[in-house]
């Protein structure tokens, strides 16, 4: 049985797309379009995480968030909304939200944030990289830490020291969010604008190196950092 997602969204076209995308990735999704119906499903469905649109008929997402948080203190909640003002974001967190995603959003970002919250709540644990003789398996790739080599079948790519450092950081935090600032501090020792641009260049290079296996992805979380997905 997959992770149970209670998804509350009154835009039915968008809701259907998101529901089908989540289900195709193994999630079990219960979608509701009316805020007044949400609390009725909890006993039977028992979700692992809630995705709440803010603007809903009859009861808005903020009100629902407060009630869910009072009844289930540890249940993760992500608010989804087109509202972009700082006060709206703060209201979401004050209403029990663990995270807040502005519409329109990509499915990759939504899934990355779901995984991150579940990891932080202890419901999902990132698998540590399996290392044998200094080699880490990343999907169909083999990353040799000592030789700075990335192997795909018969192809061998020599990595620079910085490329290898960055790939090791991502591999150590697979399926978790790594903040840009933390990466820059580890690799360069400071998070200056110049090093921020350098990081963008190295991320682009690694994406290119890993393009042969679509199960290995570096997802950008805008304004936050990256998530290294290895299925």
C-alpha cells in the first residue's frame, strides 16, 4: 500500500491531473473538492499527509489546517495556493502547515516536497548510498569516489574535484532536500553570489552527465535547493 494522500482541491481539472500523477508514482490519493466534506473522511482513510488548497467552498484550507493540526498534531500538511503575499504564507504556517507551495507548481516540486516532509516526520527514510570498494551505485551509474569517475555501461567520464564533491553531497542526501547554502559552504566555504553561479554551472553539468538514466534526477526546489532522486 502506497503513502496515503488526502488531496483537497476544488479546481477539478487541476485536481485530476495531480491525482493521476501522484497515483502513477505509487501514492494512494483521496481527492475532495468541498471543504465541508474533509473531516468526514479521516476515520476511514487515515491519510499520511494532507495537501490542502486554500480557497475552497464552505470551509477554507486555513480553517481545515487548524482543525487537522488540533486533532492530529504530527500529520504533515502542505498548503497549495495561488496567493503569493508574505502574510498568506505566514497564515498558512500559523494554520498548521508544514510547507506552502504557490500555484502553478510542477509535479516534480510537489513530489519532492512530499518526500522531504515525510522524511522529516520519520514516515520515510532516505536510503543511504550503498558503497562497495569506494563505488556508489546511482541507478545504472557507478560513481567511483576514489578515481573521480562516473561509469555508465562501457562509458567512463572523469569528474573534476568539484563535480565529484557535489555528486557525493547529493548522493549522501538522496531523496532528501539539500539547501543551496549548505552545498556552497561545504564545497567553497562561503555562499557568495559568485559561488551561487558556479553551483548552477556544476548542477547543469551533472544533469547532463546523468541524462542516460531517467530514474536519476536532480530536481531544483526554487528558492530552497535540490533533491537528488534515485529510484
